[in-house]
C-alpha cells in the first residue's frame, strides 16, 4: 500500500470518527431509573448506558440534550448539585436555578443558573460557558434568542414565608449576547416571540404589540389572544360547518364525561356533537354572552399521545411560549346553577386545533 493511499484512508478514518462523535453529541439520551427507583441515569438511542444511575430521582430532565441540572448522591453520603454537559463538564456547583420546586431545563441551547449568595440569575450556554453573568434579579427562559430580564427589583416575602415576589425594578428585553433590545419592556405572557418583526414604523397589524427598541427600530410581536380571537370570529365561525370544524381539530378530541375523560376521533366526535359545539361557539357572537378566553399550557396527564411530544420540552413541560392553548369559556346560569363550558384549542404549526371539550349545560356523546 502506497503512502498516499495510507494517508487517504487515515483522513477518511478521522472524518468517520468526527461524524460519529458529532452524531453522538447531538442525539438525545433518555433518563432511566435503577431497580428501586431511587436514582436516575441516562441511556443513548441504542439503549447503551452513558451515565449509570447516580442522580437524585426528582431531577427535571427526561432527556439529556446538551446540558442538564443534576443532584448527585456522593460516596460520602452528601448531595452535590451542579450542571452537567454531554462532554462530562461540571459547572455551576450549588447554583441550580429553582422555580416552584423544579430545576431549570435547557431551552434553545441555554440554561439559567443562580448565584445564591448575591440572589442574582445568569445564563449558561450548552457547553457550560457563562453567556450572561448573574447580574439580574430574574431571567425568563430563552425564547427565539431573547429573554426578559428583571433588574433593580426588591424581593417581597409572602405571609406564609414559603413564596416570594419581586417589587419594582426595570424589565428589559435582552438577547443571549446580553444586549439590551428594549428598555422598560412591559411584556405579558401572551406575546409570540417567534413572530418578531423589526421595522422603522409601528406595524398596522392589529394583532401585534409594538415596542420602541434601543436602536430606534420598532420590535413587534403577535399577541396570541388577539390572534386567536381574530381567527375564531373571522375565520372559524364564519359559515361554520362540520367539515370546517373537523379541519380545525386535532386527530383525537378529549372530552369530559360525568365520570371521566374520553378520547374520540375528531370526525366521529364532531359529527355526533356538532349542534352542541356550534351553538356553544356561536354564542360568543351574541352581545350579552358571558364568555372569556384564557391562555394556558397543555396538561401532560391528558395529552400524552406521541403526537403531542413536540409540544413538550425535555423536562416534560408544555412549551407555552410557542404552542399555547387558548380556551373559550362560556358561563351560564346563576349561583347554584352556574356552569361553564370550555373548548380548548392548541396553537400548532398548522394553525389552531380543537383538542378538548367540556360541556356542562348539555350532553356530549
């Protein structure tokens, strides 16, 4: 074999190793328990154990993408918390970001950490490097490369001593380079950060909320509530038919019975219950109807089919910032006879889809 052929084969081998390593680093590892369910480890897609069970059983991550928050039980019998990367790097010891008794979850290749001595929050990238230092009272999760940051606020303890809230301060919209995009960002949870438009003037679109950026441009975002209400009234309810409602529904509809929840394919459910559903939806066009729309997230105990997996993050939490659910709630009656009907729609990449129905002043079948 000539030296040139050997060189070519060696280069090909290196390229193959590089490709395999890249594939391994980008694949999801799945959490699994030890025999007595007291510790968690991770397996790769081939069911090969990559990390033996050694982490506390209540860690948030169901999947290991790039970086996760873990609590490890050491040989000395102590608990040690830190962030772990796929490459085995440990960073941010004793600095886990905890909210509502849960650890933060990687989002878009970033994860939050907490400087507990200073009571400030920062951001790691997927390799464990500090991208945003812990200088903010609080940070939201990354959403389309942006975060809401709170600065200069005061912590207020609740009466029960178990919870707290922030008072005052300044809300900013920043990017993952810690660049301030918008000052005094009076945001709400209904904004779709993935709909960002940057323009020289305020957009005419009535579904958008606009902010003046630090660069003099206008940053606008679709408001989910406004978008949904416009679609509901102008599209769905305009000449509503069975075919139209079926098209605007998920493959299966979850609906509440007197005793439990049922799941029925959309064609069968809507065909059988179209009159009840239509009457309930068309009520919102009447001037005196007592109804409201609220924005929430998927219930993973009800919507747990494989088709819903894309709507949850690696920690099993619904991705509300991108795929919220919006419910139309109609109220009927007074006092003891007061009832509420609820039609819940999920925002998908294909538009809003009806996913669940609760009718209490009528009968579903």
